[in-house]
C-alpha cells in the first residue's frame, strides 16, 4: 500500500492563503491525491476551509483527504511538507507595528519587512517559530518547509538555522514584475521572458531581461525618460492580496540605476527613509498605505466570499491554477522532477557581494535533493550599496533573538535605515514601546 504524501498547512485557517494554495495542489496531478492537514489554533476557521476544499475536490473529481485540526503534534507527525502562513498576534498586533512608529515620523505602508514594523514583527514571531521548528524536527524530521510569513528574510533565517530538512521562503513579488513585462510587451506567456534577478525579499532587482527578442532594460531606458512606469501601465496595479500600488518610486530607482527594481512601491519605498518619513513626499510619489482597517475589510470580504461559495457555486478562479508555486515545488521534489523558481535561501555565494548566511532572493532549482540556489554573481555596485545595509541589519536582528540580547536588538534598530533620522534615545524609546506592546508574545528578552 502506497502511503499518501502528507502536506500540512500551519495557519490552515487563513482565508488568504489556504484555499488558494491547496486549490493549486488539487489541480497539480502529481500531488492532487495527497493528505492535506489544515492546522490552526482556531479550529473553527480551519474547519471552514476544509468544508470549502472538500466541495472543491468533489467538483474537480479528486479523491483528496482534507483534515482540519488544532492538535500540533497530530498535524506535524509524519508530514512530508510543511507550509507556514501564520502571523503571531494577527492584525491586532500588527496595528502596533504601524501606529507606534508614526509617533516617530515613520509612516509604514505595509510594515512587515523593514523598519521598526519589520523588527517588531520578527521579534513577536521569533518564539513561536523556534517552537515550531523544534516540533518539526521532533515530529517530521527532514520535512521540507515552505515559509510564506513575513518578514521573509529573517523568519526564513530562523527556520533554516534550526530545521533539519530543506527550508525556503516564498514570495510573489517577482511574479508582479513578470506580469508587467508580459502585459506590456504583449507576450503569450512567461516562457517568452528570460530574466536575471537577485537581491533581498521585497527588494530584488532585475539586471537583465529579454521579452521575446526585446532587450527590456534598454527599451525601458528609452521610454522612461519622459514617462513613468505608472504611465505606461495605465491601470493601478493590484497585487495578489488585493492591495494597490503605484510605480513612481520604482521609476525613480530605475532611472537612477538602469536596473529594474521590484515594481511594488508599497514594499520598495519601505527600504528608504526618504519616501516614508514625510507625508508631503508620500503624496508626491503617490505612495499608498495599507491600513489595518483595509486589512480587516479584506479579511472579512474573503471570509464572506468563501462562505458564499460553500453555499452556492464555486467561482471560476478556483478552478484554475494561481501564479503561486508551492504546488510546483512540492510536485518537483516528490516526483523527482526539476523546477526553476524564485526563492529565499541563505546566501552560500549565490550573491557574491552580500554577506554569507543572510537570506537572499534569487533563482533556485528544485529537485529530489531539495533546493539549490542558482549563482547570480555580484550585484552592481549601486545596488549592492542599497542592499548591504539591510542584509547586515537583518542578520543582527536574528542574531539578537538567538543570543537573547536585547541590547543587540536595539542596536539593529539603530542601524535600520528607516530610523536614520532618530536619535539614539528615540530609537531606544521606540524599540521599548514596541516590545511592551507585544510583551505577551515575547520571552526571548
């Protein structure tokens, strides 16, 4: 008797990730008959996702086994693949990550990667991630771990330092750039695009790209002298989570460097203090903030939509694959195939001029052996100069957590580019206020 592949979703009650990710796997032949375990401390929301996925599997005529549980040991025991989509404290905790920095003139647009928001989000997720990683080693040693939780670079680093099996961080940022290129150059599909890219999560750069036979970088260098990326793509871009973004920051960075950055301004602007510390500048660059209220509305809307499909017809978008690649990765690894994708992995030399060990975002190969980063080489000097400070800050943050060193954590916040306008006293006060706000989640200090 062949044992079914066991795929566990930690945060299986998420109405943003779970229906979409599992749907993709149901539509992927090599793994569609797997056992899907939806683990969540709130079993009620996991149960809702199970009802929907059972209905979807039946419609697709797939004999999949979907289980919902709040028992961590049961969920992890014997798992072959573990997908993480949790956020400790949820939106109530994230509200502090956005509101407290405002008192110091840091107006986070997302607040989940860089700056005091990303710093606090790592620290409040650190203890739960350490416990989870150790439990994975205990109940599913060698399992492949796919992390979707932000801050991607630092939390993937935490998992990679502990887990015995392969670990990768996954983000759809690159897909936004590829979609832009595909639509703008009127290509049939992404197979006509050849891109070379590297950097950090939410701060990657495409140094070379061809669309069919067109040199995209050279072409944009001509067209963006008078127009912006916002102009040449008239629609206001909506990312896969439903949030809007202009492209004025990306346009400016491209004009300065001749290298195409991630075009999602909501994330990229948070890598520079100049864009998000003055409201006048934010208005000038058409930078949109995602408020907690926006996120609550999106959460409610997704939940209502899910219940509507449970009672009625399943929408067409749930009958076809999304652009996420967790399903492709698991299929390739489990079936002994080869798949090339973008991934966040510890730097072992794939970016030669960023520090060894920092989690970087580059192309990678997936096969039966796990993940193999594809060598990029050296980032252009102008790009390395912008990425290197963040690489150092991210490593300091994770080191501080593992060393249980609050002083080092504050030093990392002091070195954070978004805090460059603050005095040492202000940085300490800001850091302590965030730690106090999240104290029920933090034991590391």
